[in-house]
C-alpha cells in the first residue's frame, strides 16, 4: 500500500514552524495566495510544491527581497513574520538552532 506523506500543518510543524515549508506558507499569506491561518494541514507534497511555485512567482517581480516589496506587502510581511518568530520563540526555537 502506498501511503502518501502529508504535512502536519504549520501550527504543528517543528521549530515553531520555522522551516522551509513554514516559510512558503507564510509567504503565501503575504501575497494572499492563501487565507491567513490556513496551515496547510494534510496537504501532500504535490500540493505544497504547487504552492511553492506560486509563491516563487509572486516574489519574482521583487527580486525575492522584502526591501523591494511595496509598503502594503512589507507591512503584511513584517506583521506575519513578527508573529511567527514570537510564537516560535515561545515554543523554544532560536535563530541559532542548527548552525553548529
């Protein structure tokens, strides 16, 4: 039996969601490709890859740099990421994790 792996959801992801998949989801919120709060729980790899492709395309006009986003998107990015970092730190994540 081929049991396909599915994503646990951003709210249950390791390191408080500070993972590559978590970044894709938060960026999708920034660009309004997903409703904020959609944690992608139960999504399979193909669906996450398709989301990644859409997020990548959304970033392209801005050179994948926050500093090049228009003010509205910069503000949304900061709000979403500030909340994510705060939550992750509360769960024990540190930006230095994995640097050894």
